[in-house]
C-alpha cells in the first residue's frame, strides 16, 4: 500500500468515527460522568502531545531548548499570564537558550 492509500484510509476511518458519534444516544451524552471523562481525556491527550513534542527528536529523547521553553511557559501559566505572554515567554526562552548554545 502506498502512503496515499494509508492517508485515504485514515481519513475514511476518522470520518466514520465521527459519524458513529451521531449514533450515541443523547441520554449517554447528558450524563455528567461522560462530560468529566471527555474533559479529562482531552487534557491528558494535550499534555502527552506537549511532552512528546518537547522531549522527542525522531526516535530518541532530546533535552534541548524546547524543555526550557516549556518550563518558561509553565512558569508564565502559574502566574496566570495571558496566552500571548505565555507564548512569548516560551519563544523567548527557546531563543535565549539556543543563543547560549543549548540546542
């Protein structure tokens, strides 16, 4: 199978999964536990994606400026900074660390 066939297959499966969601009864969706589970899964998924994108480089682990950028953004979040400030703090930390030679 070529890459395009895998891509089309994954698109078809994702669309089918989305259509399957319309078949879920409304009573299941109104359950507060379902809302809590969906919210928790979203947070867990985003956190894992953030960590993977921070420390993974190909198939190896890399501790580089991205880790410092994540730490700076995390500190900005602790101080409840606006989103733009969080992004700028992370980008500035990464640029500064790379300027210092921590790649």
